[in-house]
């Protein structure tokens, strides 16, 4: 499973997260309003998942494994975090 809640209560993105994972991520974000998102094991994230995380304004734990995500996307997460 690429999107799940881990033992610490964080929402984890793991491996290749495709658009099919967006609905599950949305459900988890709604069900766990205080959960951070951990993308340290994420190898790819579809833009739909990125948009959901940005809209939810969650704390994102990283760094991402992917240099592109870390360079271009991570700064937006940090700017919007509560």
C-alpha cells in the first residue's frame, strides 16, 4: 500500500503514489485532521496527491527521496504549514 496511516499516526506516502491513491489520501486527511504527512519513502507523487497535501496545509516530514520533489515541491509545503 502506498498511502497509509503508520503506528505514529502520520500519513505515509511510500513508493510510487499514482492518481489512484488520491481518493485514499483525501479520506485519510479528512479522517485524521491533525496527522502530518511523511513522504520520506515516496519515490513518485502524482500532482493530485501534492495538491491534496497543499490544500490540507499539513506538516510534511521529509526530505523526499526524490531530488526534484525536494527541490521544487517541498518549499511549498514548508511555506503553507500551520
